[in-house]
C-alpha cells in the first residue's frame, strides 16, 4: 500500500500484506464469518442457537468458522463445566471493532 509516496507492508502471522484491505479480508473474508459476527453483535449465543440463526451453514463449517474467529481473537468461547456441557460464544472487544464494518456491509446489502 502506498500512502504519500511511501510504501507500507503489513506482516502478520508469517503473511505479508501489501494492502490494508487484504488484512481485513484475511480476518473476515469468506461466506460465513461476517454472518457469525452479525448474529453475535448484540448477544452471547450457544452453538445450537447460532446454527438456528444460520440455517444454510453445516455444523462442520460453523465449527470451523467459530474456531478461526476465536484464533483471530474476534470471538470468545466460554466453556461451562456442566452436564451437559455448555459452550457460549460472544464477541471480544477486538471483535466489536468490526461491527461498523459489518453493519455497513449489511446496510449496503439492504
């Protein structure tokens, strides 16, 4: 990325990015990540609740997306040692920084 005739390069987790947009899309790109963020924007949800909100996603894909978002620090996974086991997902403070972006995408889509 070139700003005022100076080239900027972002290095993140062994990847080199030449554009800030590439960094953003690395975090939220794909079909499902923004949808998951959308449904977690106002509340904490369990896996089954998220699955009901997003009927076209498979359980495996939802699991993979949640894992990826957790690894990126966008969502928090909290496990409660109960019988049966209860797991809840919510946005982290870092993840909440993405809300204006996701809301703009939703507004554009409407």
